[in-house]
């Protein structure tokens, strides 16, 4: 149980275009999902907390107008990178929180974004 | 503020040898502590977690970790490393949000 999927696993796009990444909890409902960014050989940095039915909460320094997050259902959150530029190239990982007393998170397999 | 320190960026061990990966944390309350493993280009897999109770935690793949409150540490151990354990390991702390350490890359030599 507690499987999280991401789609696509890899995406290459041209500079200036927008890219949407999906994060799904396959066998449980998640009112809270998280989006992380990981640069090569670095750790995961939390970008935002995605809350079902409400606005996302962004971490300091993350542009909310550039990284649009929508959590329209209890099993789906999407991250849209708008007007992507080469510096947005990164590995994006989502996680979904299991609503137990310990708030455990399960991670998706990640999406590799390359902006040309 | 919460923080996690993994002092070793790289560790190389021989196959069959024992392993210990260090993790120190700073957290204002009783922490929830996690160890994750990441293979290249993949997401994170949970190895083990500590919430409360017994300070020695058993995880998957033969890993264990010990929570030492006095040392603010949560070191990961394995008595005999296999070549397939080569990966990057992340320690994390948090409640609602997780803070990750910088990671330790484990290399296994045959």
C-alpha cells in the first residue's frame, strides 16, 4: 500500500513553454501532498505544500506564479512550471502524506525536467 | 530551526563489511526521524522511521538505526553490506514537513 506515482517520468521542453507534472496517490487519499526539487548531487528542498481544496503553501523563495500547484482531488496534485527556463531544469519529486498520527510521507519516483 | 547534518558526503565500504551512516539533527521537540534511500534517477524509498518507543529501530533490507536523544543522533547501520546497497542515503527529520540532510553516497567495492 501507500503508492505514489508521478507522470511524466521525464520531460524535455523548450524555453518559454509550460510543463505540467502529475502526482497521484494510488491506493490512499491524501489531503496533503508536497513538492520537492532536487538539483544534481544535492538534497531535496521543499518547494510547497499542496492542500486539497485550498491554496498551496509555498516555501520562502519559491515563486508561486511560476510554480502553479493544484490539488483538485484527494488523489491528485499537479505542479505546472510556467514559462520554463533552463535554470528550472531539475528533478521534481512529490510526496503524499498518510493521515495517521505520525504524518508519514510516501514519495513518488520523481520527474526529470530538462528545459532547452 | 530544524536541521539535519550528515557529515559524510561519500563512504566506501567493502562488500560484506559493516556500515554506519551518521545523522545528527536539531529539532525543537521530540522528532520524527526517517532514513530514505535513493538510487540514481529514482524517488525515495523509506528504509525505517522512528516516532517513539524503542530507540533501536529495524527497517527493510537489513538496516537498523538507533535514536540517541543525548547525542541528537539517528545513525543508520547494517552489519553486512551488499553490492546492491550502493545508493544515496538521506536522513530526514520533521513532523508536518520534512527537512532532509545533504545525503551520503555509499559505494560498495567488491
